[in-house]
C-alpha cells in the first residue's frame, strides 16, 4: 500500500500534469515577473530623466537631446509593453486562441532577443558594454535576464492548451 502511494506520487505523468490552481499560480508568477521587468525599464527611464534634470522641463528636453529623449521614450514603451504582457499573462487561461498566440509570440520574441543579446555580449565582450561594472557581472546579469524571459515563455507555452473550465461553463 505504501509503495503504491509512493509510486503514484513519484509518477512522471503526475509531475507533468499540474492542477488548475497550480497553473494559475504559475501564470500569476509569470505576470508578476513581466510586471517587475516593466518596472525595471520604467526605472531606467526615470533614472535617465533624473540624471539630466536641471530644474526646468524645457531645459530637460534640451539636456536630454535627441538620443536620450528617444531612449526615455523607448524605455517607457518597453515598460508599457511588459505591463500589457503581464496583464495578458494574468488572464491567460481566459484568453481566446488569437490572444494566447499573441502573448506567446511576444514572450518568445523577448526570450530570443535576450538570449541573442547574451550570446552577443559573450562574443563581443562584456567589458565594452559597460565601463562602470565588471565584465563577469554584466555577462551574468544578461544571462540571468535571458533565463528569466525563457522561463516566462516556457511557463506560458506549457499551459497553452489549459483552460479555465469554470469560466467556460459560466459562459454557456
């Protein structure tokens, strides 16, 4: 009796099939990850503005110049994109097939972009990327970021066929 319950617990199929509550918690973790990454990019934009702030809004745009102003807009746009992806990930079980594909597509693009950036940084050398940080720190941080995006994509991809049956029953 005890050996049967142990084999049931350690069954490979049981480990691969997660209950709905576990799926929901995994998707909440993915949504939280994307929301935190969005906050990180918003922090980058705010830091860029704060470092160039001289006390006047008109002077700020002059101090930022074209390149920095575009960077602020880019960072804010990336932050908003992450927050939209966080919202889509949070509602992933209730999304239709098209929105699930959009969410998966955006997630894999972010994962592949960051993996490519980490490979590029490893080839080119991290010392050229940032002069104020050690090369191993920069390289390690980039690979950890690529891993985070990859885990988020994998979690979404793994649950692409799952559905919230309670919600589907209430629609009928």
